[in-house]
């Protein structure tokens, strides 16, 4: 089983996340994509982050129609703040017959050298990189790296930050969210303040 790990705070999960995950599982050699809900990204501030289980619940709601896209709370059980390399070691021990790969946007590839033990990630795991519009250049050594696979996925310029701000400003953003996710956010008055 070849599993692509799509990490994110998913605060909230939106249609852009689903489009990328579905595109990768349908147009690559990945058997499944696991949406790994990150309790706290060490490179981001925690302020404004919904409680972990609310975000996980929204990922469950958003992915229930997709057999090959699986929500994961694996990082909830690991020490915080957590690092991707630690999660991969944990998953490899727990699922020794699975082959795990990383899914990331090109913007993350550009900052990969800031990640803990990024050399281990590059040497031990396959990276599936989808295009993003962003500043800066990809480091030259990543351009023809044998473990980095560029996937010609749709460019989705939609962010959870934009959605949160739009909700706060009382704008209608329903087309950007799975219907059940929108209902959950609206019912719980999330992101209103």
C-alpha cells in the first residue's frame, strides 16, 4: 500500500485541499492519501487555531465521499510541537508494510531546508509536489532530485486564512467548503470573531 501524507492544520479544510488530494490519488501511483491533521505546525503561530478535534471532525465530514482519502489524527498522540520526520518514523513502525510519501505544495519545497532533518526526508521518502504560485526559487539541488516528483495538479489559490477572514467579514464562502463542513462551521459559530 502506497500512502501519500497530506499534512495540514486544515483550519478549516476547504475544496482546494480536496481537489489536490483527489487529483494526487487519482493521477499518481498513490493508493491512498491520508489527510494528517496537525495539532500545531512548528513554523506557524497557534493563535486562531480551532481545537484539534473540531478540525479533525471537519476533515471526516469533507472526506466521507472519497474512499481513497482518509482522515488521520496520528499527530494528536505524538509530543508537541511535532515534526514531520518524527511522524514518519512513528508511522513506519506502526505500519511496516506501507510505503509512506509526503505531499506538499511547491511553496513548502522552497522552505524545506528549514524542516527538521530535511535531509532524511529527502533520502528516505518520496515527495509529491503540486504547483503553487509563490515567491522565491526552488533550491537548485531539488530541481532534478530523484525522490521529488512534480505533479501537474491544478493550481488552487484558496487558503484557510482567506476563508476565516471572509467568515469574520460575514461574506458567503459556501462554494469554497464541503456543504457539511460549512454547516458545522455555521452551527458552531466558528471564525465569527
